[in-house]
C-alpha cells in the first residue's frame, strides 16, 4: 500500500473540487484531488451555462479567467415568455450594473484542469472505492484504489466535493446530519446543437404544455430545454419531436426564426431540491452538489457551489496562513445561510414557470398573477434580478 501525506484531501474533480484545489495551491496549501472518472468523462457532461459575477471573479482569482473573459458572453438581461407574450428582465438596470457570464461548465472545467496541470497539481483520475476514515480525529485518512493497488492519504482536512451521489456525505453518521428534500414531478430534456441561438439573451418560457428554455454556449452553439414527465427517456425523443415541441411552447415569432439541426448531446435531468445540514462533520467539509441541489430554473447550482468554495478557501487561508480557525468553525452556518436563499429562489422560479401535473386552476391563476405583479413592480423585478446575478458572498 502506498502512503501519502497532504494538508487537504479533496474528493471530486468537478468544478467545486478543482476550483478549491487550484486556489489552495496558489496560496501554497498542499492538496491532493481524487476523481473517480477520467478527465474526458467529466468533460462530456453538459451542465450549467450561466455564471454569476462572484463566480467569474473567483475564476480570475484562481488564474483561470482568461478564456472565460475572452469567449464568455456578458448578459445584462433575459426574457420571460408567457403563452406568447415576451418581456425582458433588465438584470443590469435593477442591480446597479451587475450581469452574468454565459460560459459553459464544460469549458470552465477544462480551464481548471489545464490550470491544475500547468501547476503540476496532484489530480488523481480513476481513483476507485474512495473511503473516509477517522473523520473526527486530527489526522483523517482517505483510502482509494487505482490500477488494482490500494493507496492511503493522511491529511488535516477532507473536502467532500463529490457531487450528489458521492461517498462523502454518506460517510457522516445518519444521526449527525439532517437532509431536506423536495422532488418535483418533472424533468428537463436538454439538447445541444450546432445552430445559431434563436435569441442573444436567454428566454424562459411558461406555457400550458410545459416550461421551455432557450439558452446558448456561443453564437454557434445552442442549448435548449423542455419540461418532460419524469417517466420519459431520451429514447422517447427524436430530434424532430424535440424541435416540434419546443416550437409549440415559444412565441410564434421566436419559433419562426429558430434554426434547427441535429443534436450533439441529449439528456434528461430530474428536478430536485436538497440540502444537507450541517456541512461539516469533524474534519470533513461538504461543498457544492455533495451538500445541496437545486432545480436548474434559477441557474443557481454551480453558483452555489462557488460560494461554498469561496468560504472554504478563505477559511483555509485563515487557518493555515494566520492560525485563525474561526472561518472553518463558522463555515457550515455561513454557507447554509446563502444556500437556503438559493433554494428559495430556485423553488420560486420553478413554481412560477412550470406546468405541474393535475395543477389546480387556482394555482394557474396564481402563476399568472405572480407574473403580472412581477412586470408591474420595479421592486419585484429588482428582487428577481438581485437573486439571479447572485447575492453577495
Ligand atoms: P459535480 O459537478 O457533480 O462533480 C462531482 C465530481 O465528483 C466525482 N465523484 C467522485 N470522485 C471520487 N470518488 C468518489 N466516490 C466520487 N463520487 C463522485 C464525480 O465524478 C464528479 O466529477 O459537483 P460540483 O463540483 O459540486 O459542481 C456542481 C455543478 O456541477 C452543478 O451544481 C451544476 O451543474 C448545476 N446546474 C447549473 N448550475 C448553475 O449554476 N447554472 C446553470 O445554468 C446550471 N444548469 C445544472 C444546469 C445542472 C444540470 N444537470 C444535468 C443536473 C443544467 C443541468 C441540466
Ligand atoms: C444552461 O444554459 O444550461 C442553463 C441556463 C440557465 C438555466 C439553466 C441551464 O437556468
């Protein structure tokens, strides 16, 4: 068995783990990152597209912002379509000039992997059977196997950044963690296509047949989603059927100018809200999707992961560079305060824009009233905008 020693052992090579690894390394804080899949596999997952201002800043601090600043698109607003009627939310105007960056999670993850490689960071792919030991002791241990060989890492802290299905959260005794969950009776079917986006800004569409979203990755790469029943599978949807359904849910002029083409990726994601409390157990700290999930409607998932990393990074710096552990002690409380606000906003956007099975007429009228109120009230638009661009860290 090979033995390693490090300060921080990070489990999970998604955006959360990579970002923290990079930031700590830049401050001379030694760390090892374990990822169970290959780099190619991680980069093949098409996920988030909208980064809030604070996330973009963190990418720059991690010295990974160059390509994002060059290729990412600044968006100062988005549209909400309601049964054919399109209205714009002016993000910038309602937040004193704030905006979001449209830059795919795939590209961002690639930039982080490249940065780790350029610094000779220790990123171990295809690390199997990761297991956490002695979590409440001063010297927790992570074991894993690679190429049939067992390895052991002794560290000061373990970071569980291994996503919703990871091993870290499950290593906390059930009586030491509380989980809150809400499942929505629907999923999002998403496609990526090499077509010109139908709109320079995102369109969130409410429609009686179900929600739809027009998003993009660049001026030659579109990302579209439609709400589907949980029972649907990707095989149920030909490209032709997808485009037809998307057209039906959008205002006529938008549908009329839409460029269609073959999908280069197609997947279904169920809608779920989830929070695990607390986010620390002994010397294990949870971050990102390992601790919380939101339905994608408010574009908060990756951005919430970023705020965890921001708090952890600062707490680790204080601990190692100043001998002050108060940030680590407050981490769970501080992170959760922001996480719950992202949960609230994501639930609100989801409830406002989706068609629920067997939805009472009363609820439908409330959705209409909520939208009417939103567009008649500067205060309501400001509230939406400040949440969408990201509440302060
Ligand atoms: P990830 O990305 O799931 O990465 C976790 C990593 O851990 C690895 N892993 C393990 N490694 C070692 N040992 C183990 N035992 C392990 N178990 C797991 C996994 O292989 C993986 O590489 O979590 P992370 O880093 O916390 O990042 C979270 C984000 O990926 C997620 O919140 C967002 O993608 C959510 N999301 C969106 N967020 C936004 O902020 N804006 C958006 O526009 C947005 N759109 C979306 C989304 C998520 C979507 N899906 C598919 C869920 C759109 C969609 C469709
Ligand atoms: C995306 O482009 O994948 C995307 C954008 C906004 C969302 C969710 C997903 O709210």
